[in-house]
C-alpha cells in the first residue's frame, strides 16, 4: 500500500525546487514521500527535459549588464517567448551571466558557462531554469569592455539592445552620446583599419559586378536610342569602384558614420572637434542573426485537434 502524499508535502517540494505541482506529486509518489529523494529525482528529470528543449529556437530574451570600476560587461541571454523575459528568474540569469563575465573575464562562452555562483555553474543554473519554466534558454554571447583612460558609458534600449563605449580621451556626456549612436546606427567596426580584408574583398566583388552591369545597361540604352556609346576609361571605372567602396566602409564603421545627433558631420569629425577618441565599443541586440522559425498557428491547432 503506497504512502498517501499530503498537500503540505507537495507544497514543501514545490517551494524547494520550483517544479510544478503535478510533477512534485508524481515525484513524491515515486519515492514514497521522501522529500530529499523526490527533489533529486526532479533535478535529474529536469536536466533531461532541459536537454530535450535545447533544439527549440530561442530568439527572444534580454541583455544583462554588470558595471565595474574598470569595465562594463554585457551578456545576451535568450528564451522562446517575450513573456518569460519579464520574470525575475530569467532576468537574474541574464544579469548573473554579465556579472560572472565582468568578475572573471572568461576567454570563451564555454568558460563562462562553467563558472560557478552559489555552488552552481551558470550552465547548471540555466538548465534548472529551463526545467522550471519549460522553455529553451541559451546564454548566447557576452562582451567585456575595459576602461581606456577616458570615460566609459553604457546605453540600454529597453532590455533588448545594450551598448558600451570606452574612450581613450573624452568626457562621459560624449561617451553616452556615442553609445546612443551605436545603438541606433549599428556600426560593425571602429574604423576603416578595423574592417577585415576578406570583408573588403567580398564587397569589392559585388561593386565590380554592379559597375560592369551599369555600363552594359548604359551601352544597351544608347544603342536602343540610336546614339553612339563611348565606354568609360578604365581609370574612371576604378575611381567609381573606389568611391562605392569608401561609402560602404563609411556605413559600417563608427568613425565613418554620420553622427545621429548631427548628420552633417561624421563621428570622426565630432571626435576631432572634442579632442577625443574611441578605444573600443560593443553592441549586443537580442536575437540578432537568429533565424526565427515561422509557424502556422491555424495549422498547429488543426493538427492538435486530430491527436
């Protein structure tokens, strides 16, 4: 005859583990009412469930932030639905990831996940929360930006975009303005020298093809109009390519972009006018680059009704 499970036992196990009431009752029944054994059973089963949920797309989330005396850390932590981001447990996970990154400056995401807080690794903390809430969650990436002699500032756009800008020279107001600019304009690199050669080479191929097509279309239009077509000299075409390439570099670099508060001047000109310079910056946006799975809700309901 099995031992009756009381509501008080279920409540105690629920308070201790955060698991659902039905799961708590089943665990207690399976362990004869032993609270410790039931808690261990839930922990093991929860980790297994967390692993199964690992393949589901997690493109929502928030940017956690931690501010220190010499640096600021950002961490992107993702989940499946926006609703979960409003929960204190999820917010704590994101901010804990940022705090660990700031305190330990890990060399990789794997190293960050292995770091412990309150006797539990960040990865264990993540899995436990997945088991408790029932959604896949990932600690996706982090950035730590060090002070560099000048001001350092951060800007959070809600909880979905986080930016840090560190100046080698310049005041806090300028650093904050630049952080807002980075949030809005999304520069990928600091300056032209920071753009990798393979990025330049790939864009040049695209521009070469565009310029060649433009010339072919101009020649075809001239023939159709019965006019003589004079091909542009090679040196002119080369200048056209260089001009387009410079424009591209300007668009993807912080120093080359028009300053959002005064589009008539570039960020580079702004910095020169202030006698300031940028050492580094970081920008994290929730879900950036993650391909969200498109679902047909009506089809899902129809399929579920046939089960």
